[in-house]
C-alpha cells in the first residue's frame, strides 16, 4: 500500500511538472506571437497599415470581430492621459477603489519584466493561465479575419484590445486605463463614455509625434475628453491649461483642477510611492476616485464626509505599488550576513535606486527624489520574514525577490533591525545611464547632474551601459538571460560618455588618445570607484569620471565584486534614462 501511494504521488508530480512545462512553452509561444506584431516603424512616421482605416477605425473593427463593442460600453472606466505620472495616478486609483471594496482592473504600460504586469485584477498581475486563455482567444479570432485592408494589429493595439477583453471577461467593477501615447488617436481612446477622465502633468515628450510645443501636446491629451463626462487635471502651465479648458468648453463639460494632496490628510501614514511629485498624482487620483464613486452611485454614507479623507483612500494611497518608478532595492547577494553578524561585515552595501525617467521634466523629479533618498538612513532594511503575500498591498509593500529586497519608498518607514556605524562606511554615488537615441541626453544629463549637485549629491562615477532589451522581441520573466551578451555597437554609449565628461570638465574631451575608453574590452579595476570626479585629469588621459561597460550583466557582476572586495563600501546606484534599462536591471537582480 505505501508503495502504491508513493507511485501515485510520483505520477502526480510528473504530471504537474509536464503541465508546468507545457504552460511555460505555451507562454513563450505567445511571446513569440506578440513579437511578430512589432513594427519597425519609427515614431512620427505615417502608418501604412490598413490604409482604408485610421487607427481608431481599425480598433473598432477588431473589437467588433471579438464581439466586445457592446460589452466595452458597459465598463465603468477611468481614463488617464498625461506626460508624467500617468502610471502612478492610475495605480493610486486602483488601490483606492480596491480598498473601497470594488473589483478592479488596471491597464498600464510599459511592462518592465513581463507583459502580464500591464494587466492587474484586484491588485495582482493576471495569472499566466488566464493570460494565455484570453490571449489565444483574441489572437485566433483576429488571425482568422485578417485581410489586406485589416491586417493583424500592431503590438500596442493588440495589448489594448486584450486589456478590454480581460476586463469584460473578469467582470471588473471599475477599469482604470492609462493612455499609451498622446490621447486623441491613442489605441485606448475607443471608449465612448468613460465615467471620468484625468490629465496628469504635461511636459515636452514624444515631440516627434505630438508636436514641439506644450500647446500641441496638450491638444493631443485633451483628445480623451468626451461629452457628458467630467474631467480633472493636475495643475498645468498656462499654455497647456488654456488648451485643456478650451477643449472642455467646446464639449460643454466641467474641467476641474485637482489640488495636490496635503500630507496632513494622511494622518501619519506615508504615500507608498516616493517623491514630492507623488502628492500631485495622489491629489488627481483622489479627485478621480471621488468622481467615479459619485457618478456610479457608490458615494455612500461611509464616504460622505468630503472634509476628511476616507479611511479606504488612505489605505490605498499608502499601499499602492509601481515598480521601476522611484524604487529602492538592496542587493543582498553581495552581503549574505545575518543581522546578528552585521558587526563583522564581509561585504559592503549595494543599493539600487531605480527610476525610468526619460524626459527633461521627469529627470528633474528623479534627481530631487534620488538626492533626498540617499540622505535617508538606508542601513535599515525590511526583514524577509516580515513579508507576506496574503493581500496585494502587503505583497507589494514588502517583497524579497531572488537576491533583492524591496525597500520602502521612504526609508524612515522601513523597520529598523540594526544600527550600523555610518562613520565606518565609504559612500559612493554611482550613475548607470542609457537612453533611446531619439531622446536628448544633452538636456537630460545636465539637469540630472545640476539638480543633484544643488542638493549636495555628487556622483563619483557614471557608467554608460547598453540595455539588454531589444525593440524587436517581447520577453517574459522566464526568458533566458545569456551569461555573455553578444557584443553591441557602443558608439551611442561613447557619445553619452562624451556629453557627461564635457559637463564635468566644461569642454570636449577627446578619447582617441585613450584606447581603453574606445574599446572597453576589460572591466575597470576596483580602484576606479575610489577616484572622485575632482581627480579627473584629462590632460593626463586619466578619465576618472566615467566609463563604458559593454553589457549590464557584466556591470552588475562588477559592482557586486566591488562591494565584496571592500566591506566598508556603500554603493548607492541610480539607474535611470530608460524604463527598458530599469526593467533589465530588475530582471538581472531577481535572478
């Protein structure tokens, strides 16, 4: 009998293993299918897809094929456009309304590690099983109806269609939808009657598509406004505000300015997303949620007091989580000591500060956040035992993934376990930077450097490293990361380095005389980190301010080795310039 039980147990485990393998294989097949939808078209180019339909016309055709047209009309949607803070505002809205007791659906972009991050149901990323169910249902139906005039939708359009499919099938009470790009012609803008619309802070971004003035950009964003639909906006510069008001006037709808959240309203709680700018995003989220509750008849007696912030709102604002934006991670792989052994340190500290800022305005915000964050006491970290996955809020607020511990956004909210003698630590601020070539690093890098310097934060070194992600393939969290990334053309990274060195020295620096800077075949010596920018002597071909490293895996490995070599070293590493870069670092750290 025991042998039979054992045999059955083995057979069960084998079947379970085979099912897992089949699921993983199916998921990777789905990623390959998605990758086939990526077009090589550059932003700003005129689309040649389905010339008989404009983008929104195609979207409506796709939705009709899937039988979603009428169902979407029944969704109670919060639609959010903007330049900065769209994802944060949407995440706050989702957490608030979930805490109010509603079944929530959230669609945001881009994803950092896995495409399922774009879709949250009740605070959790959609499961692989459900993702595959809805994905293949949409894929197969659309594939069967492809014509020359109506080809398969490009990637973002398909992902948007999938979001509406998920929300309809999951029967969410509220769907919070973040605009992808612009607003007027964005794929998400097939919504005829959202409950409420919101516009976050506007700035100069995607100018090749949206126009090169703030007024033109505001006009695109205002394209999500609909008749008989209340609209809210964060405070804007006058040119942008005029455009938003004019559009609201044309549609005869009220446009209200959402005041930033007053910190005192939280009664001692902390916003879960870091940075002073999050009070602006939180204020807009509060206005949107109140309007949604009122418009749907859910502003009940428990929430009737508008003078004070409802408790559910406070819980949502203090538990919302969004990776890759003002996120702090402590890399514990470099230091395996238990807390009782911290006095006998065998390795230094390696702390990553992740923010996907890529526009001039968001880079300013990132610089202020980083400058404030590094001044906090980062020697106290969350205990893995304190983490829990019993609810979305606890899952996101205290998580240990692989060799990485996710810290509280504000360091003073973290649990203090040990006090380390700060005077014994050598603290170095390091920058890891990359950006897309259509960005303007000659604007981004000076803003970052100058704002940090004005706050007393100075980078010892800058590392310019290419991203691992490619724009021709969609990968998953399970995708294999090769130990040796194939060599890439590093000309863009060298251009970034030249811009940085010119900022530091006030003049162009020629690297042609220094072969090591032209061909980074070897990693810098560990001593490289100890030379501050003030020791740069370009006349002696001694470039101590920056370096180019050919791959991210090499970079992370080198930083880990550096802190292992010196137990008194604390590296505070800002990773910024691109959400793709941030996602790649997250993927490496969790392995």
